[in-house]
C-alpha cells in the first residue's frame, strides 16, 4: 500500500513532501520519543507522532521511513515542511488523535514490526 493510498483512505492531507507519496508502506510505528523511533522503527514504516519540528524529518530520512503522520491537528513547523519538501519525505496531517490513527492504520492492514 502506498502513502497516497493510505492518505486517501484515511482522509489525511499531505502538508509537505508530496513528491514521495508513491512510497510503499511496509509497517507502522507510533511514538513521540525520537530515540525510541530511531531504535525501533523499520525501513519503509509510516510513523505516527505529534512532534512537528525538523528533527522529525531528520529521523524519518535517516531511517528511510515511508511517511510521517502528524496527529491531533497539529501544524508542522515551516522549517520542517521546507526540509520535507526538499527531500520528498511525505508529511501527512490529520485531526485524529494518534491512538485513533494507529487503529485505522491497523484496520487497513498496516502492522508493526516485532
């Protein structure tokens, strides 16, 4: 399933990095602790968080994640959006809380890696 297919299915808006919307999503991860994500998220994962700063983009790029979902209606910071656009890292936005996003991703067939 691609990032675009997930965004369409869950009514999420791409707020930056739209050139990467064709990336394949292989798993999911949810955390707001960057070190936790760095230690556990896998290549190709879609990451659900409420963090909105440019370090989120840096971690997503470092780990080769497929996309980042900013939950809870929070707005991505301008410097983060610019970095995501420059590198093609899809940043999705939703009003849904992180817990609800994770559940809906699971229903779509996105699973966490063990």
